[in-house]
C-alpha cells in the first residue's frame, strides 16, 4: 500500500538521530572508564598468574595430598613456616626441602614468583 510505504520512509529520519545519540553516549561512557578497567584487568592478571602457577606446580603436594607439606590456605600450618622469615622459606624452596624437590618443581619461577606463591599459600582463601 502506498500509505504504509510513505509512513516507513518518513519515520527513518526520525529514528536515525536517536540511534546515533545512543551510540555516541555508549562510546563516550566506555572511553571515560578505560583506564580504570585496564588497571583492574592488570591486577587480576597478576593474581591469576600466581594462582595458575600454584595450580600447575605446587597444588599436587600442598593441597593436602602430601601430609608433610603445609596445606595451602591453612593459616595455622603456615604460621610456624612464616616465622622463619620469607627469605629462609624462599631459600628452602629453591634448594629443595625435605620431600619437596628444588623450586617446588616450578623451574621457570623467579624469586619474586616463588615469594608470591608462598604468600598465596600462607594466606586464607
Ligand atoms: C612434590 C611435592 C611438592 C611440591 C610440588 C611442592 N612442595 Fe612445597 N613442600 C613439600 C613438602 C613435603 C614440604 C614439607 C617439607 C618438610 O617440612 O620436611 C614442603 C614445604 C614447603 C615450604 C616450607 C619450607 C620450610 O622451610 O618449612 C614452602 C615455602 C613450600 N613448600 C613452597 C612450595 C612452593 C612455592 C611450591 C610450588 C612452586 C611447592 N612448595 C611445591 C612438597 C612439595
């Protein structure tokens, strides 16, 4: 019908500015939030990274399967360990300690990562 076609055509320029305005508002909102979002992503990457190293290297013994190993997130079990000092613990992990092989089997880990792993396991979940 010619009337319907006319209505459709006349409605086009009415909607277009609304759609454009919404698009611009959405874009502006994302732009102003960008730096905060990037920082949050970076922080969670560091945490995820330590968590994933724990999951691949330390978990097999420290999740509780190996009775001699202090259990991860068992604060009471870690307290006497932490009392030795983080640098002593780091040295013990690097050289191997009791039934624990050198570097807790994370051969790619640097000192900073091993310290973070110790603090991660010593902290409550
Ligand atoms: C093959 C098993 C095993 C793996 C894998 C392992 N550990 Fe251990 N870990 C142990 C055992 C067993 C002990 C307790 C040794 C003892 O007290 O005789 C221990 C103790 C420790 C201690 C305390 C050392 C001290 O001075 O009392 C730290 C710190 C530690 N582990 C960190 C780690 C970290 C970090 C990782 C992963 C990168 C890891 N471990 C992986 C078995 C393991």
